[in-house]
């Protein structure tokens, strides 16, 4: 599964361009998760270097920060599962 559809990627990149000074905030656009264990990412921006901004929770408390989209794409659990996009996410952050 592709982590981002072209529409989601366009929205994330538009948010990043609109936020050049870092003084705007945008709602989260997509939820990604690790189906094997802990790890949830709510992303709101994606820059031209494929660095995303959003809320990350690896099971030790959530924090805002940056993550490489390529790292999320490359990750494989011990069972070979990768990070997935929540197709049924309703926009609520839990």
C-alpha cells in the first residue's frame, strides 16, 4: 500500500509551502500506524525533501516533530510488515 495518495501528498506539500515561517498550524491530514506494534503518526505537512511534520507517538507519550517519509516507507517489522495508512481514519486524534 502506498503511504500517501497523490491528493494527500499535494495537501501536505501545500501546507508546508504555506508554512514557510513556521507560524501557522494545520489540521492533521493523514494517520499512519505500525500494525505490528506501537507507533502512530498524524501528519500535517511534507516538505520538498520528504520530511513530514506532525504528531508522533511511539508508545512513550506523543510529541510534535519531524520524520523522514522515506524511513517510514523503508521500515519493516520482524514479521515483514510495513507502516500503513489508516484508510478509515475520521480526523480525530486519539
